[in-house]
């Protein structure tokens, strides 16, 4: 059976290259921290497709960053002449920065389409599979392959 939950312990062996983000939510928590929740189409595997193309095993997932502070979000649909749709991240970068009294993990998600980035401080993440995986020539799921996003949840 395919893994259904991933945590920071899995970070080094995971890839989010070309994952599409369908939803983003900021959840307020205690003491100025919160959660950043992303509804993504996670590419589990890049496969050799027919001819010179690729096939992708894709699964809907919820990616939650915990203990988030100081988010900076820049997504520029206007400069790409893109009306609207899921944005695509290049991956997830992580680094540690020394603060006056502590070390903090900084997370950065470069957005390759339409352009931009998301950056924030956070302690950890959890990613949960939200349905079956599908093999396709597309890097994102068809609408009928995705579970509906609960409004207000």
C-alpha cells in the first residue's frame, strides 16, 4: 500500500516539483502562530510515457505547515496574462536561520506558474493523501478525480 501520511521526517525523500495548488487557507492558532493549509495535486511518481513524453502518478493531498508565522505570499496572475486557475510550485525549500534567541526553519515555495513565491517560518509539516492516485499524461487531476473542497472547513 502506498504511504498515506508524510511528515518532516520524510522531507529529504519527497518532491513537490510541478505540484499544482488548488486551495490555500490560513488558520489562526495560539500565540500568533497558525497553520498554512494547501490543497495540492501531489505527483507521487514521474514515469516514462509513450514516445518521448512522461506519465505521472498523481494524488490529491492536504499539506499542512504547523507553527506558521510571518507568511509572505506573492502570486502574480496579471503578469502571466493568466485569468485564474491552480498555481504550480517548483518545489519546497527549507533552511534554518539563527534568530537572537533561537533557530527558526524558513520554508519557501517558489511558484513557477503564474509566478511568485510563498515564504514563512514554521516548525513542521504533515501531508495527508485525500484519495486514490491516478496515472495520467497530465500533472494535475481532472475535476472529477478530486474530492470537493469543504467550504468553511
